[in-house]
C-alpha cells in the first residue's frame, strides 16, 4: 500500500516532525519534500524512497538514531545535519545529491555504512563530521571524505579515474600500523592514521591510484618544514610518497597504489645539498673532483654537468 498522511502526502513543501518510523512493506515516496526532524528515522521497508527529498536533522536532546533494517540502501536526496547532539547510523544509507555538515556528528555503527554519490566536495568542521567510515562513488576527479574521530580530519583523493568512479571508496581513521622512523624519516605523527577501504561498485576492489591529501588539523607545525606521506603496503613495508603543505592539507607528490591500506604524515630530515663549484682537475689533489655534500642521502640520483 502507499502511505498517505500529513508527512508523506506532500510531494513539495516543508514538513516538521519528531520521528519517522516506516513499517515493513510500506510504500513511501518522499518526493521533493523538505523534512525537518527533531528525532531520528527507523525504516523497516525496502519500498521507502526519499531519493529526491531533503532531510534536515535538528535534534536538541537525547541520542537519535538513523536505522535502516533492509539490506537495500535507504536513499536520501540531500541530508543536512544541524543538530545539538550526535546521530548514530546503522544499516545501509545512500545520499545521492548533497551532504551539508553544520553542527552535530554522524557516528557509524559497526553494522552501518554511509555511501555518498553527490557533489564531489563535502566539507565539515570540528563540530560536524562523519565519525568514519565514509564511502563515496559516482564521480571521477577530486573526492573528499569529511571524517574525524575526536577532531575533524578530512582526507581527499585528487584524481579518481573514471574506471573507479562507480567503485565504493571509503576512508576511516585507524590505529598506528607500525610506521617507524628510519632512513630519511625523522618523526611520524602519531595523532591519527587514515585507512582506505575499496569495496563494491562495478569493479569490486578496483582502485587505480591517486594523489592523496591528508588534513593538517592538529598536526605539529614543525611537520610542515619537510613533510612526507607514508603508505603501508600489503607486505607490511612502507612507501614514501613525498608531500608538500597545500593550505590545510599535506598533499602527496606521487600517487597512492595500495588498497585497504593505511596512510600517515611524517617529517623527513631536512637535507641541504652543498655543491663545491671550484674544480681544478690538475692532479694536485686539491679540487680535482666535483664534490656535492648530502648527495649520498639519495639512493637514486643523477648529476648533469653543463657549461655557460
């Protein structure tokens, strides 16, 4: 049957209500309505469709929940969270237009999954973010993940290939994978680590790689002097991707190449090359050879000599 009432009978308009509860097998079309909720959503029907609706979460008390029991995703057009409390999310949810994070967090339960297929760039703040994991799909190019865990710590992939656009690519904040200083790595930022999770879509598990940007929020400013991004590989070894500070993000110099792996921010030794420019190759043992101090710190190097 089709549920008709003051809430769902309006295909266009603004509706305010405390709680949305949808029983099993109930057909519900949210249409283009804007629905303001001071409570949560409990959906038990695989026939509910809010794919064009805007839902605004604005609770002030209690701990509201977003519950979806069916195995099919619960579709929402636009989701806005402007709440004084946090929302817990369980089950499978799909946002296909926009996600606006103003105040209040979305905390994902172990049995929950939030997939976003809307506009590429989503921004949160210290008061409003997704407490990981957060999945995106549907667009190539730059994709952002507005995640955090005690502090807003977003991550971006700068150039997702078209072949990966439909793949569900997610990020979560995780524990230390065992990054250790050594070689040119002077120090590893221990505040947080980001894990990529590639799942589902038209090519499950596919990910061709992309430059990655990690939030500098909360990172010691001294890391900006000579930053790098570390990538934990499948065999437990580490890739050094290099990095530079770009506004409030550390952006890798090279692309990622690991699936379901972990990334962190580190500080490298600040090495200065000193070139002895005077060369007098007359076999008197003084300035007979070209000396470049610090070059031995680079395993791969090439020196080209020219003349003016």
